[in-house]
C-alpha cells in the first residue's frame, strides 16, 4: 500500500515484501538506486510506525535507516520536535518553552501538555512510538478502461482471433468515448485453457479512439500470440489514457485538415520497435555530442536551434574515434590521417573552429579546448576532425586527433 506523506514523501507498507529484495536493507538500497537512476535524490527509512519512518527519513543522520520497535523511543529522542509532524506554530511555542527534541516532548507531563497545546502533541507522539494506531489509506488507482469476451469454446485459428479482436476494439472505444478519453497504450490478454496468459501490447503516437486503426495494429501482433490448445477468454485494456475531445474533420471555412502522420508512425513502430523511430532535437550546448537528443517522432517542437554559421556533419559518431595524423601546430589542418586502417590524404580543409569545454559541468573542462576542421580527401569524401587542445598548452588537451563526424 502506498500513500502520500506530505509535503514531499511517500509512505509504503512493505509488510511481508522485504524478503523479496534480500531483507529491509536490500529493499532500501534497491529503492534509492532506482530513484537515483530517475534523477531523484531521496532518503528512506523502515520503522514499525508511519510517524517514526517519517521522522528518520527526514531528520535522521543517514540516507537510510532501519529501526526495530524496541528501540523507537531511544532513536527518536534526539530528533527535533518537528520530526513528529507537528505544525510550525506549535513547534515555535514548544521551543519557546525549551522543548526542542522528541525526548524532551516525551518527558513532559501529558495533562499539562494537553491543557496548554491541545491533543495534537500527544497524538503525534503516540503515533510515532506505536502507542496509537495510524492506518495507511492507500492511493486509489482509477479503474482502467477494459473489455472482455468469454468465448463459447476455445479457439486457436488466427483469423477467428482477429475477428474477436475487432469486436473488442469496438467495445473498448465505446467505453473510452463515454469517459472522454483517448488511449496511448493497449494491452491484449489471451487467456489459454492451460491457465497461461499470452499478451500483446501496442502503443500509439497520439491518444486515439479509432477502432479500425487499433484493430489493424493488434492484428499485426497476433502472430506473436501462441494460442496453445486454445484461447477461452480475451481481454483488451487501455493502461495509458489521456483526455481526448472531438475534432472536426474540416474547419468551418472548408479547409482540409493537416495530414496526420500518427497512423504511419504507429505502423512503423509496430514493425521496427519504438527505440528505432525518433527524431533529433537541438539542445543548448556547444559540445557537439551534447547538442542533440532523441525525442518522440511527434513530440512538440523544442526551443533550441543549431548555430547556422558553422557546418555540421550529417552523421555524428557516438564517440569520437582516434586517428593518426600529420599536422603543423598550432592551427594547421592535417596533411593526411589514418582512420580504421585506411590512410587518407587531405587535399582541402577549412578551419579551425574552436569549441571550449563546459566548465559548469566539470572542473576538468575548465581549460579544455577542441579545434575542429572540415577536411576532404582525394576521393571527395569529407570528414569532421578535431584536435584535443589548442596546439600549444598541454593543459588544454592531449593534442591528440579524433574523427567526430562524416558529411554526406
């Protein structure tokens, strides 16, 4: 069970689940590692009570903490009184009386404390120490749009399965229409007679309620579904949805709408895979390999633009590859270079274009310099090479040469 723990946390009931990760310590390490991979800095604690876990995660001395029920009072005692989730005005009043820590709060006589400050300090303290229950009300996941069809007898023929999938898509989109939603991801579950469930997933570039388009995508995936001895039930659900209103086919002035590439993109993704279909977007960076990133084919336009004054290669290598060269220092292009075992003589060159390191990213880039050249060999092929360093000061780079891109 998961619930919000204001202002910036989550509370999880992991009773009976810690052993799946090698114990509570392994669970915390795995949790923080996953959050760190998503760029989220976090702290976590395991305790018998919600209040104690809240206090240790925010006010404990380490990124992770695990405490047993018998040690709650001892571990919480040195923490500031705000750790037991008291309001800011109440904390200020308690501090005015010299009550700064949870241990000092616990040592106060309960009757005078309640008479002056009400029941809140005692209630929060009892919840943290496990003297008063505090149930977790989990976040309610909205019901997913889904439809099912129980078949009169098990079927295994692909054409029969395709007919039932067509009917399921019609039924699912009636549900989506009633809710004003469009689906971005669709899961087809085929329940076999032997208890195994075969699954097929399709996604769309934009929210859709077009049953014919979805049926076409699912039919392409049916060949990957193994019916075994027969399928007795089919379920189609939409785990990812977005609001979608009606869109007129033509404007009020009679103009035809702009062509929609979503259907083509969905068909290509179904055959090639989502990771192989993308477009490049500009990123605010002078370093070439950092100046582009992959975005979805129909992603919104990005504000960044590439500098038009300097040529850029049609193909940029993922990692610059070292080359053997002969060049006069400090500003002359190579006379020849050897790349991937082939020696090429340079007949034309343009440059250098100097690009500095991004000192805000790392101290090592404070003095880093690259001098880029566009060179052409005897066969007319053009390459993008750079020298690491300014050709004079060793602090600016190794003075080694690299090939970074190829022009069309």
